[in-house]
């Protein structure tokens, strides 16, 4: 018995995969043609749904993916909760990536409720890596950047541009600044309180009569 078959049997014995999944994996590693696999008899008590699943094309899930899924907590409940949170078309690889980075269904749901309704798994991972919380997303949007993208939110977080800084800059009169300019201002310690004074200086200079 080869190593892959032994791995499948161990997974089955440890209750990490179902009998149905074990049959599917054994079909894959044996290279058995689907039509021959379909001819395998099933227990008399098997449900019609089970029979239909056995007749359908075998999903190409490798034993290594099953092991990795188990190691990173990808359970039936995790998959179901991710679907309920809005991620309904995840691949096995994407589920594993989310599990590796401890992305919870609650995190996904909260991000979507904060306004990031069209977000990819990679964007979720990037947000988590840089400690961008759903609360930060909400605060940035409430400060005036209502359409900030996940990439822009990461840039703001990396450079410690706070929602309070954004709010004060906009209240000082600079309401059309891009995220890049806000980041540059924060990097150079621009004080939002100085902005109105500088506007006044500029206005006085414009009103001063020319000596030429």
C-alpha cells in the first residue's frame, strides 16, 4: 500500500475526513477513471444524495491539502461560517490561506459591515497583517475618506495616519487631499492646527500692495 493511501486511511481513522471523502481521494490517487469509480457498489443504506455525489466528477483535493486544512482548523463549521459572512466561493487553497493567518468569520463579517463589501481573501490577509481593524475602517470612513480602498487603508495604517489626523486636516480646509498626500503630511509631522494660520498668511500676502 503506497504512502498516499496510508495517509488517507490515517485521516479516516482520525475522523478528519468522511468515508465519502476517503473514497474520492482513493479514486484520485489510484488514477481510476470516473466511470469505473462510479460502478463501485455502495452500501444498501446509502442515501440517494450520496449516490448522486459518487456519480458526479471527483473533486481534485489532494491528501496534502486535507492534512493542511486540518492543521489550520478548516472545519465544516469554519467553511459554513465563512459562507455566511459573505465569502461563498472560496477554493480549498484560499480557505487554507485564511486559516494560516487566523482570519476568522467574525473578522470577515465585521469588515464587510464596516463598508468593505467587495473584498478578496488576499486583501483580508493584508489588512490583518497590518493590524487594520474593522473599527479603523469605520473611523477612516467617518473622518471623510468614504471610498478608501483596502490598499489605501493598509498604507494609512503602515504610516500611522490616524482617523483623527484625517479629520483635523479636513476641518482645517484641505478636504480634497489624496491618501498619498495625507501619508506624506503625517510622515513629516504636519500639524493640522497650523493650516488655518498658513491660509491667513497667504491671504494677507495676496492683499498686500505690490511695491513694484
